[in-house]
C-alpha cells in the first residue's frame, strides 16, 4: 500500500475528502472524536468536515441539545464527541489496573510515593467527595481541586494529612494533595462521572455528567466499548499497529494487546513498506479504491487527521516534522489536494483576522493560494471577524 493510497483512505474516513452535508456534526465528531485544545480547535475541525458549520450550531449541540459532550479523553486531553458515543471514548479508554493508570497520567508517581498512597485509593477518595463538591455547580479545575483536596484531607491519618497539605512540586503554592486530585480527575472523567461545561471566559468548568445530561449515563459494557474504540482507530488511522494505537490513546503498551484481540477476527493484515500492519477487513475495498483528494482545508492545531503515530505517512521529510508537531505556538496545517503543504497561524487585528501561511516546501501556486484565501475568509466569518488578511511567507 503506497503513501498516497493510505492518505486518500484516511482522508475519506476523517471526512476531509469532501464536506459532509450541513447538520452532520455527530458523524464528523464520532469518527474518532475531536481534540479541543487549544480551545476552539474542535470548532475549526468541524468546519473542515461539515458544510456550513457555525459557532452557534456547535454551541447549540453542546449546551442545549447536549448531543455533543466534552471531557478528558485520549492522552488525557479534552475531546468532543457525540454524547451517544460517550462509553466508547470514556470507559472504552479507561486503563486496566493501577500500573496502567499510573502510566496514563504520568507525573503522579512522586506525589503518591511521598504520600504513601496508591492511585486507586486516591481515585476512590476523590470519587467519594465529588458529588458533595460539584453537585449543582460549575467549577474550573483549580477551584474543584482545592475543594476536593480540602474534603479528602479530613479523612487522612495525621502524618499523611501533613504531607497532603504541604506545598508540592507541581505549581507554586499548590499542596501535594491538590496536585494529586488534578491528576486523578482524568481517571474519574473516564469513569463518566464528570465532563466539561461550555467555557466561561478563559476557564473550562466541570459539571457532574448525570446533572449535565439530566440523567445518569448508561452503564456500558466495558469490553464492547474497548472493541469499538479500536475499530474507530483503525477505520481512521489504518493500516496501523498496536504500537500506533497505544500512541494515539496514551495507553501503556501492555494495555493494548488484549484490546486488539477483541477485534482480531475483524482484521486483515497488509504489507506496509515491508512491515505488517492491520486494517478492518470491512475497509479493504475502501483502501484499494481510495481516490486522490482535491481541494484545500485549513486544519487546526492537533486536528484528528494529524494525530497519527506514523508521521512519515503524512510528511515524508522528517526535517519538517518539528515545524508541525513541535513548533512553539502550535500552528495549524494547510491540507491541499491531500497533502500537508504549509502551516498557518492566526491572530486578531482589530475586528479582522490575520492569517500567516508558511509553506513547508515550495510556495503554493496561484490556484492553491486562492483556495487558501477562501478558506481563511470562511474561518474569519466563523470566528466573528469582519474580514481576513492572508500573508504567505516567502512570496
């Protein structure tokens, strides 16, 4: 399978070959969920996939209809996905056991060792106090962590309580215990207990999921949810490997094989540059018949399409990887005729939007520039700007 064929297949799975009809937010977000960091990225990703998306439409789906839900998800980042698919992207991702959960939230080990507390105990204590702290409230992470920490410490032995309240290494003035709570809330979120409410200013407040939706979320079948998460990964990022799945989810490598086995009867093995990789057998015909993609999209930072472990399939020149995935300020990427050809950044200039486009190789020709400018104008309208100025560096 050559690179162009794989790219065309994946672009179609990500709904980036042609935009879905207006109103198809759930189909776009349900493919493999959409990361919403930096804040606002999910809106831009939906705009790239669905015709006629507006910020009001997305807000309606989240705040009023509640058909879209946002919570911590893959790699401990905030993701947006259909509410009906919540079990897949929460319980389906939940790491197995204490060791795997520690690896999912790297950084908590020092605090737990200093406290002499297991991660499962910290999760259990946090869950026990969550409803009392968060019921009928919207609290951002700092206030939520402080309130939970203050309730948990009352039930700790004196020596442990002293450490819990002492300043830790995570932030100036932040106690060890509060830092622990910040970490374990990612596990609590995967259990479905809390989710994000819409942003208020520069804060993303949490709410109890059951209160937000008006009813407790259904008890999922964990095995079915894990299998479905693996299917969605392979549908969007296949052909791939268990190692690629681990990188995408943030799971430990040893957490993946048994999840992979849940769908092994549905897989086909393909040759990928002399190495074995796997695809859903039901997608083989779609891979073989994938057609070249035409058109331009301005993808946001951390768009789902570029969140794949095999970056060489996206950009064969490794010298360019740092400019896309490790550049300060997290640029977006320009997708033109199925290839990543440039990075882009935006900033407000009064009521207008300024977009800087930096080609990865040769500057785009006039037809591509016209399409990029049209996409930039659409993004400006989406952002509520009065217009847009596009500057191409090197031209």
